[in-house]
C-alpha cells in the first residue's frame, strides 16, 4: 500500500519507520532535509511537497505539532486538494475536535475519508510497535487503514465519529498530567517524612501505586525538558478545558490537578 507520512519528529519518525518495516511503500515529506535524512538510501520515497504526497498515496498520516501545523499541511500546502476519492487521511496529531471535523467536512466534498486518530505511547511505544490509536471516523475507513496502524500500534479502537478520537486523547492526556502532579506530590510527601527519594520511587513503582506518570514525572522538572513538556501538556489541558466549558461543566478534580501540574512544570522552565 502507498502510505504517506508527514511529521517526522520524536514520535512520528519511529512510527514512519515501523510503517516502512511493515512492508508498505512509504512516502515521506519534511520541511527540513534533516527530517527526511533517516530515509535516504531506504525504499521510502522522499516527495517534494504535501500535495505530491496526496496525489501518490492511498493513505496519508499526519503527525505534526498542533492545530496551526495541521491546518497548514492539510489546507495551505495542498495535501487534501491533491488526494483521490476513497483515499484516507489519518490525523495522528492531538488537535481541537473542531478542526478535525472541519477537515472531515472539506474532505467529504472530495470523497476522501478522514480518520481522527491521535496516538499515545511516545517514542518508546512507537519504536516498539505498542502505540494506542484512538479512532474517530467511519468503520470502513478504519478497516482500510488498519493494516498501516497495526505496524506501530497494539491497541486500535474506534471510539465514535470524527472528533471522538481527539476527545478521548484529550481526556487521556489530562489524566496523565494530573497523575504526574500526584506522583510528584507523593514523592515530596515521602521525602518530608524522611524517606529516601530513590528508594521510595522504586517501591512505589513495584507496588499498587505504580504508573507511567510516576516514572517520568521527576524528569519533567528538569529545566532542559520542562519548557517543552509543559508547553505540550498546557496545549492539551487547555483544549479539554475549552470542551468542558462549552458544555457549562465546572472543572473536574482531574482538570484542576492537571492545570496546577502544568503551572508547576512551567515554573521550573523559567
């Protein structure tokens, strides 16, 4: 299958490499030569523009940073306009549900199927092929894209129509952020009681309190990573806040904890 991939960053690169290793004819594009350099000398095709990719591929996966980047690639750089009828556009980025619905509406006029398919698992999960893909969109389109998704994911599930995948991912990321805050608080409480930080963390991870957040939380407070991590988490926590505020729903305990965690992480970046 001819598969295109845009967004060869920390997470996107190993996803694209898994797709290539899975036997698909991969097409890649990047704004910088360094982005596509890992594919020089491989069977992948490096294309000159998103529009060229859209013309050549049956499925195109987009895994760029945010709403602005997705909008630029899909609309301004001609990706969607070049795609053929019955092709699939999979949005792996974490963006606003409103934007992915807008893309789906525009794509419908061309007979292109959009899958709202954000991913979770990070670069480690991508390299291992154990990502989770939360899918919004038509079941038939998911069936068409499933052989591609299965090259890098061990959990792929349709959670509703277009937009539902983003909602699911935003709840996931907000819960993760809140868990980071609780993990940091637990370590601080333990240290105030005279417990050794390293020993405490090791035993928490070995017990019923174990979590992914507990393993990564201390690293997020390093000034070198706090700005990047805090910025991404702030984006996703804010997106979920906008969704719940639109419903007239008060911020949940999860959201309040996540917002406080973001503020604490960003404070370490200053």
